[in-house]
């Protein structure tokens, strides 16, 4: 079962494939254009929430409990402060608001278990 929504699913898939003995290859000839956030530009807080949630889920799926817990604590304590400081430096009230909304969604999820 894949617990990731659009973020980190390819990293999880690659790691699980490697653990089964498969190899990955990088094709230098292949080219693609990816407009980052194209489908989620209007929902920045939700996009950040899903990214943070996926990171924590990935940590608990593939890291030791201690390492995953340290990752989670860094994600929910240290990172929001640095994102808010960055928003202040950018003089972007919307960046600060979207960050606060995303972390509120994450906090609610963490409290509900």
C-alpha cells in the first residue's frame, strides 16, 4: 500500500525496488518539462502539508524509530520557524499565512494519531 500522495512516492518505489535487487538507470538522453506545482499553485498550504506528511511517513517507513522521530520533530518544530523567517525576509504575508495553514493541518493530523 502506498501512503504517499503525489510526493515521495517515486522515492519510496525506488528504494523498495532496490531492496528487491532491481537497479535504476539514469537516461541522459531523456528530456521532460515539469512545471513544479502546476496542479497545486492555488492550494499552496495543502501542497506543503502533503509534502511534510509524506516526509514523515517516509521516515517512519524506512528509518529507525529514533531517526524518524528526529525527522518529525525537526519538521514540526524547527522547519516552520525557518519558513516563517523566510516569509518575513521575503516580505510575503501570503507565504507566512500558507506556512501557518499547512503546519496547522499537520499538527491536527499528528494530534489525531
